[in-house]
C-alpha cells in the first residue's frame, strides 16, 4: 500500500500540470482570435466589393496575399495549441505505461526531472537541443536541416561532429526517429510533444529564441528569431541577430535595408524545411521593383553569413552577382528553386564553400565557370553536364581533392563517355555518386535500341549455350580492345536514375566496382546487371557484386530470375523492389518459398524486415 500511495500523487500532479497548461492554452487562443475579428471583417468586405465591381487581376492578387498572410497569422498562433483529442491522447500516454515508446520519457514528464537531464548535457548538445524549439508540434524534420544549421552557428565544425551530437540527443531520448516505409536509414526525426513543451520553456527562459509571441514579451533581446507569418517587419533588432529561421512564412517580402542591418547574421534559413514538397514559399510581387533589381539585393551586406538556405523558394530567377561578397559562406542551399535560371560566375569567389546544393533547379542549362575555383567543396549536388561551350565541365573540377559526394544531371547523349569517366576518377575522395539522365537522353537513346536488343539476345544465347556445354566457355571472350575508363574505385554508394541504356556498360560491371556497398537503379531501360555477361577461358564464374543494399525501381525491361539474383549478389542483406523485375517475381512465385528466402536474407544478417514492394504480385498475407 505504501508503494502505491507514493507513486500516485506524482502522476496526479503531472496530470494536473498537463490539464492546467491545456486550459491556459485554450484561454489564450480565445483571446487571440478576438484580436483578428476586425481584420477578418475587412478582407471579407474587400472581397465582396471586388466581386461586385469586377476587380482586376492585380487587385485580386493583392487581396490574395492579404488573405494568405492573415490566415498564416491566425494559424501560426494556433498550430502549436493542442486540440482536445491531442490532450486526451497525452493524458492516456501518461496513464498507460505500455504506450510509451521510450520508458525514459515517463521520467521526463516532471519538469524538475527533465531539467536535471538537460543540465547533464554539454553546452553544445544543449544548444543543439534548443534549436528544435522553433518547430511546430509533431513536425517531421530532416536531419540535414539541423546538421547544416548547427555547422552554420558553429555548434559543430564538421558533418561528423554534427552527426555525433545528433546521436547523443537520440541516445538521451530527447528526439525520436520517424521510420518511413521503404527507407533503410533514418533521416527524418521528431520530438515528443511533452518533451517539446519543456524544451520551449527552457528556450524562452534562457532567451535562446525570439518566438514572436505577443503574450510573452518580457523585453529580453535574443540573437535568434523566427518568421511566423508576420514577415521581417516584425523584427526590431536586426543588428543583434545571429540566426533568422523561416518557420512558416510562405510569402517573403525582401527589403535591402533589412539585410544591410544584419551585420552579425551567420544563419539565414529562408527556404523550406518541411519534408512535404507541397509546402509553397515564394517571394513577394516583383512588379514594383526597379529595372535590373534583384529580389536578393542587399545580401552582400551580411558578410558574416556562413549558411544560406533558399530551398524551394519560387520566383527567384537568378542569384545576384553580389553574392560573391559572402566570403565566409560555407553552405549554400538553393535546391528546388524552380524558377532559377542563372548562377553568376562570381560564385567562384566563395572559397570557403564546402556544401553546394543546386539540385532540382530545372531551368538551369549550364554551370558557371567559377565553380572550378571552389577547391574546398565536399558536397556538390545538381551539377549539370551539358553541351554548352560556356559551361563548367567535370574536367574543370579536377582540383577538388575533398569532394566526397557528387550528384550529376546529364542532359547530353551518351554520358558518361571516356573523358567523363577519366574526369570522375580525379576525385580521389569521392564515395557517393548520383547520376540522373534527362528525359531527352532516353529518347535519343531509342535510335540504338535495335542494335542493343541484338547484343542482349546474343549474350543470352551464348550464356545459355555455355551453361549447357561447359566446353564452350573457353570460346567466349570479351571484345574489348583496351581497358576503358571506369568510375572511381572508392565508390561506396551509386545511385542511377532514368538509366538510358539496356546493356550494362563496362563502368557498371561488378568487377570494376569492388568497394560498392549500395546500388540504386530507379527508372530507365536497364535490362542487364551482369546475368548475361560472357565468360572467358580464365574463369568459369560470373563477376559477383559486393553490394549489400540493392534498390531496383521501375525497371520494366530488367530480366533476372531469383537464381541470377542470388548468384550475382551473394552478400545482399537488403532488397527493395517497386514495379520492377517482372520475371523475378513470376519465377519466384514458382520457386517454393522464394519470397520467404528474400525476407530471411535480411533477417539472417541482423537487419530489420525490409520493405519489399511488388504490388502486382505480392500481397500482405504472403509476408
């Protein structure tokens, strides 16, 4: 009895605190809604007047921006407020011991206990943890966003150190992974709502962040601010800012005067952090701007900037030449800026740049020659290989000794040729390579399909004949006149998208990629991963892959049965298939326990059950 009576009061006290916090939140929400009654009435009247009077496109456009901004202002004040169902779920989580994902969370519900755990962290881990306070409840956050932020603020100097800090927060149960179907690794993370509320409390009391909360204005000045539907105009002390993070502002109104005041800013995250691509961000209407003006004018004044993100922002057509003055910049993220057409040559003056992401900028048609001067680059994404004579080439990047991750978007027929492979071999530190072929490459390749089909058929017939008559293997020889160039021998991960060829080129043969552990092929015409390779007189076995993780998606022409897969990939411990390998599926259905073998292959190596998807043939009941 004594044990029971001492445990219950603590839980009752926790429940009391939780309910009290929810009641206070509801009262605050009610007060805030009343503040917007006049503004809602005003936009409603404007809308009715425009409908009756036949408003112009510009007038409706202006009203649209007003309505969106008002909607964000209201929703941003409420999205952190728990709904009734969420509050009930939190209470149930406290009462039901079995529903807690991590037992440590139950001990953290008490603020004193949580504070004690927080105080045990080192100073860097504390700062990294408090960065999570800006995100909405249950937000799913890409690890890359946090790592770049921490590097920009100086909490970590390298990606490895940032990764270690991330792992430490996970081990201490402050954050938890979000496991996605079909994902082998974990790149998306979130924070338990109760943990988040306590982290926000510490962030506020320590003035770590300015949360733009009218009701909690205590006069303290912080070095970090976030944009929550109020725009840059709400921020008063630009001169003292170290970090500015866009939480949910969808229409950005730039003003060169604002940037000129941010002398101490080191992290400017204006782009999209949300994992959903449907989240839209755009710059405000540029019609009123002066001729030859740029929406990013004034950025050059932020000379201490180390991390700039414009990820996913629409209506940015070019980066200004003045960006070359940001000489302290180490990370530049312009991914998915779909209207971006020009990157200036002056980018070559950013000598400290280590990470540059230009991927998914589909209006870019060439690379500036200045890229060749960025000798410290470690990560380069979205490099375009084109036929333009004014474009930077892979060979121009030969002095990049630190480059370890490279993604290429090829818009030329026949890539990679020997000169491209020789250029790639100059990157001695390269371990991760992604190549995406534009759709034009696929159509241009169609003209040579007939000859390729004949080659494949001949290879099939020769392989079958050799299997039936072992003596024929000595007569089969490879027709190479000289050893062609290949990919860098140190590659660990290779990702090929929209592969334009049917026959496996020499550079994609297992014998030339001995260190490769991860192979992803998504889309394209590939039909051969080595099952049709010819054998010479010196060896009677096919070259085998060292690959451990294999992803094959949307490869309708790939002809491989289960025995081929086992033979070519003996070390495989993770296999993912989506709308591919029709012949493998049909044959596996004929082989007793064929699919069970695939699952066991993963389990026997100590890996979790993978996502093996072939929706046309595989049902849940079979798994």
